[in-house]
C-alpha cells in the first residue's frame, strides 16, 4: 500500500497557489502509483483549530466553528474543480480525530512524557509558538516571519521532546530515505542541533485560547494547534479508532510491506514541526523506526522577483481564477511542469501559456491531428502495421522505449517535471518522423498503401502511449484521447502494459476532436 498525506491546510484564509500546487502534486503522485498497479490511499484535509482562527472569527463576529466550516468549503470546492481526488478527508474538529488526540495525550501523560511548568518568554502570535534566542536574526531581533511577538508568562504542559532528540539525530543519519530531497537532511540536522535540551509546550490556557482540543487530564487547557494537527496523519488512517468509526484499517494502511507512509509538506514546515516535533511524537508513542514516515519536501512558488507568494505578504495568486481563465488542464500541467519537486520556481503566467501552447497544443496536438485525422482520411480509421520496418520506424520505437523508461524513473522519484519532459521529447521525435515520412505524400500513390499504414500506425501508437503516461497529470484530457483512440478505460491500463502493440493490428479509432486548444490572450 502506498499511503500519501499532504500537510492539512490552515483554515484561516482562502486557498492560494501554494495549496493548489501541493494538492495537484499529491494527486499526480497517487494516480501514478495506481498506474504502476499499486494500491494507494491519499489523505488530505484542513487544520481548523488555533489562536489565529479564534481571533479572525471574533473579528468577523461569528463562532469559530461557523468560520472554519465556511472556509473549509472554499478548499473543498477548489479541489473538486482542479480534479484532486482524495480517498480520505481530515478535519481536526471531527470527533474521531479529537478522540485520537486525547487518547495519545493520555498515554503520553501516563508514561511520564508530559509535565507542567511555568514559563516566561517571547510568543509569536502568527506561528502560535514560544520563541527562543535561536529564532532571533543577526541583529538580535525577531524577524518579520514571526509577525507580532509579545512577552507571555504562563503555566503550561510540556512534551519531553529533549528525551528523543538523540534518537532522532541517529535515525536521520542512518535512514537516508526519510527526507526527500536529500539536501534537506542537512538543514534538519542543523536545526536539531539547536533544539537539543528544549522541550515542546503542547498546551494553551483556556483563558487565552478556547478554540482547540481540551486536554483530557486538565480541563483548563487546550492542545497546541501543531500537536493536534500533526496527529491527523494517523487519526484518519484509523489509529486507535473504533471498529465502526468508518476509517481505514491502520495496520493495512501504515507501512505495509516495509514501505513508509509519505507526508508531502512544504519546506517551511519541515523545521521544526514535521522534522522534529512529529517524528519525536511518533517515537514517544512507540512507533518503531521502520514505521516512521518519509517526508517529501516541496519548494515554493515565488514571484518573478524571487519573493515568496503568500497571504501574509499580500503577494498571492488565486488558483481558482487561473483555472477559470486558462482551464484546469493548463493550470495542472504548469504547476507540475515548471517546478522541480523539492526546489523553488518563479510563477510566470507567460510560461504557463507558453508551455501549454508549445508542448500540448502545438506538439502533442499536432501529433494527435496527424495520427488521427490522417488515419480517418487515408485508412478509414483502421490501423495496420504490416510493412517491413525502416530505420526511422525502429528509431521511433526506440525513442518511445527510452522516453517511457525516463518517465518512470522520474515519476518513481516524484519528479513530475522531468517525467513530462521525457514525454515531450518523444512527441517531438514523432513530429519529426511525420515530417520525414510525409504520409500526405505517401497517400497520393496507392502503391504506398502498406507503407502509409505503417507510418500512421506508429503515430497513433505513440499517441496511445502518451495518453496513458499523461493520465496522472491530465486525467480528463488523457481520457478524451483514449476515447478517440477507442482504448479501454485508462484505469484498466497499467504501466507494465505499455509495450509496442498497445493498439492491435486492425484496430479502429474513433472520430478525432481537438483536446488541447491553444490559449489565446487578447492584447
């Protein structure tokens, strides 16, 4: 079982392009795993508790529950529009999640992993956490990333994080597969060195914050939002769930066959939340090393000037409006084509249009037009491949084999950009092949009928393979191509089925229709 989760989205505002990228990437990864013939489960959702939610709801004059329901609908609506299909949906106000969090808190408290003390320190309202001297910049100030910082003295409950940091350091150093991409490992280890000896405050007094999960052993406190939210990865996977809770079988979902669960997260929440808090929490709960999840860390979409696109800076891109303007296919393609997983990229509308028009409308669209239209016109839509192969035919088949292998190698590493590049290389090769073979010229002489059929078969076969390979990224467009080719449902075709001859001799194709209309921008 391939179990993939994304970071759940904080319901203190509308979804932005970063949210859309993460969810589309996860959707592509999970569809690819199914294309590989694997069982796969995708969990995503929303984080609904915390001080910022309470404060925003108060400003709007509504109860926090009303506010988060309204905001949650925005996320649900966008994922439906973008074709993001998840198997499990997490909301941290769900009674099943609350029960799981409180069960874990009770177990940790009873095993001595939680203690109570008074602490005075600087507190970031934006990040909802106490700050340390290590969080200051070179001038000794707390940077703008922390937002409003106040001094607070209060009694709280703490998790003995420091009991687990030595284990975590050793675990990360000896398990290179846990952090992807690998260069993030050094960042995490450096942060861990700075965290040694520090414990984690996991409560907030109700006199300051009421919108959270109550501590089961101390009703004067609610759970710190990060401690609560991280547990969604296991609570909605069925951890400690009642048999009739309507949740998956945890033992089946989590680490079946030696494969780690995968948490897909943005680089900004690797340290400390996921890389330190989450992994240490799991260790304290008794999870074995083999059951610690893999952290797949993606980068940011920045503006052309390199600044992060974010609500806090007022520099945002609305994915909902982009989908309305350019279409869902164009947006999905761009979001995973123009960024390498793990790295940052500059969001550029001109490149969105250019990549769609060049690689899809022009190259793939042109190949589809040649393969399908000419087959309808010249061979009555019946495909044959009986003529002896030429060097050009063999080169095209070799290109398809090489491109498919490159695609699979990239997708296995969640590198969707290079996988799409591999498909594009073969499509370009096919169009060059068509230019050299000139089927429109071959059709002028009946003596060339067998050769013409072979050329058209090579083009149509390539379109069929491209449709299957593109299906994780552009499921709707790929389904349209498959329908025109009279392929069976793409959900029944697996990666292992992609060998030459996917379309049998004598196969009849359907009526062709344009699938990738060019994006035309009015001046």
